[in-house]
C-alpha cells in the first residue's frame, strides 16, 4: 500500500511538472471553462422560459445538477482522459508489454500514471455552482446538509458517481485489447454523458430508462443532486452504491480477462 | 482542366478507400454526434419551445435536421494537421505540385461519404424508437438543404484553416480549436433553436458566422420559412472575408515551418 502511495506521488509530481511547461494551456482552459459554463447557464435559462420547472426540478435544483456535471467533467479532464485514452496507443505500439512487466498492479498504473491540472478550473467552477445554487435556493434547498449523516450521503453518492464514471471509461478503453482501433470510443462516451447536464426526469420516458439502466447517467448527476437537496431516497442511494460496486468489480474482471487475451503487437 | 479532374478523382478515390478501411472508427465518430438528439429529448420535455411559439413537431424536425447538418459539417482538419506538422509528414506533401490543403479537403469529403450509411442507420433507429418523428422534405427543400450543408461545411473548413495555420507557431494549436467550439456550440443553434433566444442575443448571434453553420441549413431541411438568398449570401460573404486571412496566415506560417523531423 505504501509503495502505491509513493509511486502515485512520483507519477503525479513528474506529470504536473511536464504539464506546467505549457502555461498558455492554463489560460485557454480557464476561458474554456468560463465560456462553457456561461453557455450552459444560458441554455438552461432558455429551457426554463416555458415554466418554473424542468422535469419537476426547480431552477436551483437544476443548477446543482449542472454543477455536479461540471465537477465530473473536470475530474474526467484531470485523471480519466490523460490516462485512459493512452491505453489504446499502448496496445497499438506494444508498449503495454512493459506496463504488464512492472512490479505494480497494471490497472493502477494505467489509471493513475499521469494527472493533468487543466481540469481543476472545471472542478472549482462545479463546486462553486453547487454552493451558489444551494445558497440561492434558500434554507429548504440546503435541507439535505443539516446533520452529519445528511452530509455523508451526498459525499458517498458522489464517490459512487466517480467510481461509475471511472469504470465506464476504463471498460471502453480496455476494449482496445480486442478491437485495436477504438481510440475514439472514449470520445463517444464523453459526448453522450453530456446528457447528465440535465436532471434525468427532464427526458422522455424511453430515454429515462436508457439513461438509468444502459448508460447510467442518472447515477452520475441526478442521484447525488437529489441527496444534496435533501430529497434522496433510500432506494436510489442503495441502487447507486450497488451500481458503483458492480461497475468497479466489472472493470476489474474485464481487465483480468483482457490480459489473458492480450497477444502483444506484432505477434 | 482535365488535369484538375484527374487529380480530384485520384484524391477522392484514394481517400475514400482509406476512410472505408477505418469505417469502424467513423461509425464511432458518427455516434459521438448525438448531442442534437439529446437536446431534442430535453426540449420536447420542457414547455420552453411551446412558449417560444414552436409546435412540438417543429422542434423535433428542427433538431433532427440539426443532427444531420452536424454530421456532415464536422471539420477535424486541425487535429490531423497538428500531428502531420509535428511529425514532419507535412514536408513531403509540400514538395508535391498540389497545395496540401486540397488533400485534406478531399479527406473531409470522403469521410462525409463514408458517414452516409451510419447516419441513415441512426435515423432509422430514431424512427423506430419514436414512430412518426421522421418526415420527407420536398425535393426543393432537400436539394437546397444539401447545398446549404455543403456551403456551411466550406465555411467551417475555411474558419478552421485560420486556426490551423497557428500550428506553425505553436505545438498545441489544437487546444485553441476548443475555444472556437464554444461559440459554435451555443450560438449556432445546435443546442437551442435561435427562435427561443432573447432578441438581443439573437441579433448578436446572427452577426457571427455561427448560425449560418447549423441554424440556416437545419431550418431549410426542416421546412421552416427561411430567407434562402440571405443565407447563402451570408455564407459566401463570410467565406470571402475569411479566405484571404487564411491565405496570408498560411504563407506567413509556411515561411516559419522548419520541417520537424527532417
């Protein structure tokens, strides 16, 4: 365990040093986060022009969902995108051999080798938006945060959302062991997860089912947002934790299975 | 003239064969263009469209048309070019008696042709999931719509050539394209019909090139009343404005190009 901490410190220290070689990126990322946030707020406002609610969600509730989406998007840019989009090129060029030979768990190495600071503006913006929305919604909007247990529940659900998101990315990236050319499969995932910008009840029933059971977008933003607003139901909370556990175990199993099918490049 | 014809045929033929080889990848790219369909789901569930004077049918036609427009106006020049410039693959292209941009343009047209079956398949799936949502535009609308899509594609291509020339100065110019994507996303009508915008924002949007890239062709295809001459005129005017800028930047950049990897 200690070895893993030490490796992680080493990995992230070096990759941060490398990324900071491009200071212009910080400015670009900052502007891009602000622009995206302004655009999303604009569209959300347009959607609220027809009435006081969107799929039964108030304005401040929908803002919490948008904040959670921004937060998860920042996490994706920080950790998932820089690491997992590289698995494909490891498979293509055969450098996965070296990864498998290292005296450290290969899934850990592939998932945590680098970190990019450019997702941090989005994480900060997401947290800010959530806080602002809860403050704006008045005392009853923040009802979920009155007791210790009520603070822990949204946190647990957020961790579950991160685990689900990670597993989805990892599974798609690991598919490259069989279908070498899927480097843009993770892009598809990223563009479909945009659906998480809005509460899942805003969609027609068929899409709602799709976003709950096939592509678990509902567990990523809607369920944690409900808990934050003090409306979390036990059923959804248990379901969310269960899905997260299943997804993590699934990604682990798939990776074990994939390693058995890996035949290295040029062989 | 016959030389141009021969070159065009050879370029398009070879690029089309190349794209067919990577059809699985292109299917995935087609799948990643689902944003207008997701927005259709949100808009049809909210009362905002009706409040802006649009019927549910108008909304579904608009977003399905926007989906088709988006599929055939994708420009990925900068990502390929950045890699080619960094790895030195641009150098042999520059030695050929043909401007390298023509090759990239042919690649884009071939990619569009490869996309056709996948887009049709996705439309069929949409039609099966929501019967009655698909419609058949009149021949005139269809013809004008397809022309408008190609015009919008050319405008996007010229705009991206300008950003692409910055690859000569920076190693990570593709990051700049992400900035350009933001106004495109929110002002073009991809995520919300321009009719629902507040009047001031709408005027601002119409003063940029972005609404002509999605809103204009999508409304043509959806059978909405639209000023055809104004639309094509605006696209032509923006192209005429941006093309000389891209030429100047391209020449200046080429002088700086040091042929990495040579």
